[in-house]
C-alpha cells in the first residue's frame, strides 16, 4: 500500500486570509486520518503565512498517524522541531518571496551542514527526509548526508506543458528513484501532484509515499475532506 501524506497548510491559508479562527486545520486532522491518510504534513514557514506555532503544538498532541514537519533548516526551526518532536522532518529550502516551495535543496554543495542536521535529528529519534530535485547527484548526496529518505520534487513534472516535456521529467524522476533504491533510501514524491497528473507517477513502483496538499484541499471545498482524501488514496493505489 502506498502511503499518502496530506499537507494541511492550505486549511490554515484560508483561515489566515481573514486572521480569524476558522477553518481550523486541527479540526480536519481526525477526518483526514479516518479517510486513510498515513501522515499529516505541516510546513511552519518563517513568515507564518499559513500554519502557526499553535497549530503545530496541537497537531502533535492529537495526530494518531505520523506528523511530518516540513521546515527550512534554520536555527529557529531546528529548535522548534527538537521541542515538538515530529515523527519526520522534511528539510526544504525556503524563500520569503516564493508562493510555495520552489525547487529542491542544494545538498551536494552543503554536505557538511546536512550531515550535521541529520545527526541532530537522529539523536532526537526523528526521521529525516530531504526534499530534492530528481537529480542523481543530489540523491547520492542525501545518502552521504545520512538521510533516511528523499522526497523527490514533482514540481517540474507537474508544470510540464507538453507530453514530451512530461516524459523527460518522468524519466528524470525514474533515474533518481533507481539511484535512491540502490542506496536503500526511502522514496517519497511531492509538489504539484493532482488527481489528474498523479497516475503516471504511480507507475514508478519504488515510490512509497505521496505528499499532497493543494489539490486535496481544493477538492475538499466541493466534496468534503474525507472524500477528497479517500479518492486520492485510491488513486495512488489503483495499480
Ligand atoms: N512536499 C513539499 C516538500 C512541499 O513543500 C509541498 C508544498 O508545501 C508539498 C509536498 C505539497 O505540494 P502541493 O501543495 O503542491 O501538493
């Protein structure tokens, strides 16, 4: 069974649009888990544009599956993560101006820093995932850094404009997956995946985990969060 991680940041995005107390991402967690999600993903950003510290603290207390905290490896976030103790941290690059995470980490050129981060989290019993572009050198570097898994960015794949471009991007993901598998790294994918474009990715067998946010929350506006999660869980396991 392929695992589905549901990113709930966009529930907080709607709440923060009015700086009020609804919708509360915390109220959604039980429903998302009941519908078949294997983990809840939250990204605490430096500018707190969606998820707030309070959300993370409450989520940690009520999540029955796993909490995957996406975060930039800054001093502030590392301190928060060591305090909250999520099951997994997914390290991501972060730029204030971006609408959403753009591109993967540069692990290869910052190997010593990433070795330090993974050691720090492993000492606290936290699994470490590195969000990288589907690039063989980055996969090898993530392995050298001691990561448990890699989350391969599907951003470029999901932005493909033509069939040819899509094929090229899928091939890059397959090449990165093959390398990660040889190195015995866990393999997740995420970013820009939708009910429409996820199917070709589900044919890449070693991909064990899908982390999806925007498309699920967008569909939930019409169908309810339970249906939206169930449908995506079925889609990633349809083969
Ligand atoms: N994985 C990572 C590392 C991300 O940064 C994001 C976006 O927060 C996602 C997955 C989910 O992407 P989307 O919202 O496009 O499904």
